[in-house]
């Protein structure tokens, strides 16, 4: 059965949202400031990383690492040159 889970974080003045659709082939969509900037698929519960750019001058490369399972999905925002990610808060839409 498929389910959609939403996550959000404000990072360096920009809104970063992720939607994780679980199921046999999980799909991850990433929006920056309300515009879709990246998406990826995974197999089963394997983590997937989506690389996107923040619209700064020059553009800032970040990544969203989504773990579809087991259990509830989780998302981290990985900033440039950061060892640990920022937990993206779940949102009910």
C-alpha cells in the first residue's frame, strides 16, 4: 500500500520540502521555495539521496537524504561541507 509523507525545513533563508511516497518503489520529490527541483526513486526501503541547488548567488548545493523505511520515513537535509544532517520535520498535509 502506498502512502505519502511530507517533510519541511527552513535552511539559509529558503524553504525545502520533501514528499516521500512509500510502496514497492518509493518516490522522493524535493521542492525548494515551492518549486520542484529534484526527484528520485528507490527500491524497497533503501535510502535515496536527492541533490538540489538553493537559489543563492552562487548556487548552494545541498542534498536531501530520505529513508523510506522500515517504519516511518525520515528525511535529512545535508548542507555543503557538513558532516551531520539537519532533521526535516514531518508535516501533515
